[in-house]
C-alpha cells in the first residue's frame, strides 16, 4: 500500500485538479493507496473541498492541524499518520507531478528505500532560483553528512525509513529533507522537472523561506556556532603579534623601517589591546554558544504541530493519540 502525504495551506483553486491528476496517475501503479491531506490551518475553502472529497472516497483522509504550523510540521504530521508500506510526499500545488510517482515506485521495487526528487529546470524567478541554488550548496558544504544537492521534500520513503524518522528522531525542528538524509538507508535521486504551481499563490513568503534555510543550516551543522571562535582566533592572533612587535621595539629601542617606539603614541597600544581582548571575548562567546545552542534545542520540548481532528470515512482509525506518545 502507498500513502501519499500532501500538506495543504490555502490550495482551494488547485485541489480539484490535484485529485484528478492523482486519480489518473494511480492507474499506472496497480497498488492500493491512501491519500493523507494535512490541512495546515487553511483559511480558504481547502478544508471543505477536502472533507467532501473524503466523504466520496474512503481512501482520502484528512488531518486538520489546529492552526498554521508550516510546511515541515505539516509533512511531519502526515508521515506520522501514514500507514502505507511506502510513503510519498508531494506538494499540493502540482509542482511535484503525481505522474512521477510511477518512476519513484520503480526505483523502490529495485530495492531503494529512499528515492528523492532532484529538481532540474525550476520554473521560478531568477532571484529565487539563485537563492535556492546557493542555499543547497552552502548546506551541502557545511553539513556534517551528505545532504543531496537540489533535492526538496518530494520523495518516496520505505516504511523502515518512515519509522526511523517518526520514532528515532525526536527533535522538534523538523527539516525533513535533512532528517531524511541523516537516517541513511539505500537512497537514490531521480531527476524531474519541477513545474510552476498549477493555480493559487505560494504560501511560502521570503521570511518563511529564510526560516527554512536557517533551520537547515543551523540544524545540520555546528559551523555557524564555531564561526565566533574562528573569528576570535582570526582577530586575536594578529593583534597579539602586533602587540609583541611594539613591546620588542620599545625594550630594545630598535628602529624597524625607520620606525621608533618613542614615536609611537599610546593610541596604538590601546587599539591593539582592544582588538586582542575583543578577539578573546568572541572566542569565549563561541564556546558558550556551542553549549547553549545544544541545550536550547533539547530543552524546548514543544510538539512540532497540534492535531485538531482526523477525518476519514474509511476503516482506518485516528492515530493521533498514538503519535502524540511517540513524539
Ligand atoms: N504549505 C503548508 N503550510 C504552509 C506553507 C505551505 O502546508 O505554511 C504547503 C502548500 O500548500 C504546498 C506546499 O506546502 O502544498 C509547498 O508550499 P508552496 O507551494 O507555497 O512553496 P514553494 O513551492 O514555493 O516552495
Ligand atoms: Mg509550490
């Protein structure tokens, strides 16, 4: 059985089209499937469209979150509710074509446990494309393990991988594509063309994209935290050497390049001292930050999302209580 996990935030214009496209694409699968829509606090007609679709089709299940928690928490809610042997995550706006699921499934049958979509030819504005490209490259460069370039959330995951994500990774900040890379297993990429959204407007604003990027960079690397220490050494060591130079020319009263200590006003010594001390403070701040960052993340034990209700006319029962325990 295949579970499709689809986060939805104000996607009313595109939902009928999406259901149509999934319906026709599913003929190629020959497998049973369920669709888990996560309504992430939509304020338009999305929820009512989904509820009536679910009333007509017992394979469609709705998880309504209590407010807008964001794309990543919505995906997390979805994969925690999914009961399939494989779980496919895709966006509601048809940027991830449902027809590609057939190819994901082929790879899974070949034995891959994670098949992630690698985007080529994004139909997006140049600044957005450039920003994405730079972000993925920095992330790839500074993360402690291999996060594949240009791979978003569109992917297929085997039950084993989903269980690992749900049970073994209790962290609160869910950067799903990073966690997916972290858990390992047999992974492969599949190149696909990420189209423009079929209708409606993107929910991601510049601010939420920036937050996603920061979650990715800070959640999967200690490099930013160490930056303060590196910077400290960078400033402190040259300052120390310059200070040493001033001391030497004063003690030995030598002239270097015609420059005598007696001619050096006290200002220079002051400036050197200031930079040296600032450098030291940054080093120490960096060390404290290293610990603080780890403690901060562990201590805030808030759930990534809260479920309002699970709606389904099929036989499956709500798993939310069970999931709450797991998280
Ligand atoms: N989405 C969500 N919650 C949000 C923002 C987005 O569930 O707070 C969903 C949205 O409905 C879509 C997917 O996440 O299915 C991707 O969002 P969007 O198309 O706005 O992002 P982009 O394609 O620009 O990355
Ligand atoms: Mg989109």
